[in-house]
């Protein structure tokens, strides 16, 4: 494997510091005194549990949604959709957090995109749910710098784009455990964020899909044309979805071609090893 350059290491360190600072700012907006998104959502739920009746709970819920919108303005999260009534409501939020790989919990820290869903029932009870949507590993982030002219600000946008790609593509069963690409073509240079749409199992036994970005490739290799074409198609779907007034992700993956993937990357081998160990 090609050694990561010093410039690439510095870039990843700066990017992860920037995203960690945004997480602290966003979490503190939702729930003062918290520093991580998970902690903030739990504290928010606790504050709702102390409200006096469903009407008061709805007001507190609405205030929290407004604070999340402010956090989005600070690029700390993305409010993907919300609905509210006099005594109930729901909001879906995408967050960007510095973390180890969700399946291996090994190697250097990368960036994980998580989806959080908060649902307020008419009786004033708040239900929380979260899942992993995309993961950009340390190696992929370093290659992003080395294989494009991208800066820290634009890299944050690519993280968001990969997260939105995960939101749309995880809805497609035919793309699960196949290659997935998200391509960028702009003044910062063309590049392909390439990986696998993995199917993983949560602790409660339910499955979820997430975009596991393994590396970033330049688009100047003709052999990578299928990846670039799929990546552009995914990027167009993301653009259309973000501009839409409907937060339903269904159907956007229908016209995205399916590309077979190799299963010899580290994470795939790690998963296979765990499965073999369990069977033994």
C-alpha cells in the first residue's frame, strides 16, 4: 500500500479537528453543557421528560428543532426533514462525528455520518433512534487531499454528499454489498469516493445499510470510468433529493447501475474473520 504523505496526514488532522469543533458547537446548541451529539439527544429527551403535559412538551420539541436549524447554519448537522402538530412531531437529523470504523473499531479515526430520528408522541414521550449512514475512513480522507485540490471547507461538503448518498442508496436492496461511488467534478478537481454499501446488524438484531468509503480515486484512469459514471449518477440523485421538498428517499436509487465489488479490503476480511470465528 502506498504510504500516506505528511500533507495528507496534516489534512486529516485539520479536517477531523474542524468537524469535532462543529459537533461540540451543535451539541451545545441542542442541549447546553453537552459536547457529543449522542449525549445532546439524550439530554434533550430528558428535558422533555420533565415537561408539564403534552402541550408544553410540544413547545419544547419545537424549540429544539429551531436550535437544530441554527446548528445547521453553523454546518454542524443537516436537518433532513421534520413534521409537527399541536402535540406531536418528528425530526430527522444527519450529524458528522469523528469516530473509529463502526464495524471494526480499529485503526485511525475517520468521520461517520449518523442519522438521528426524534419522534414526539401525543402523550409527550420522545422516542430516539439512530443509525450509521456513511463512514469515511482516515485513509480515504488522506487520499481525498492527495488526489484532488480540495480544501478543508470543500471536504466537509464531500462528507455531507457521501452521507446523503448513504441515505438514498441504503433504500435499495439490489445495491447492498456491491460497490458504491460518489463522484465530485468541480474546480477542486474530479475525484471518486469509492467503497461498499454494507449491510450490518445492530445490537437489537435489525439490519441497516451504510456507505463505507474505503478510498478516494482520481478520475484520470480510463479503467475507472464505470465508477466515475456511477458516482456522477449518485451525485445527481443527491442534488435532486436535497433540492426536493420531500424527505422520502425512496426511488432515487432505481436508475443507479450496480457494480460488483471485491471483498478483499480490510473491513471485508475483518468481518469474514469474525463470522468464521463465530461459526467455529
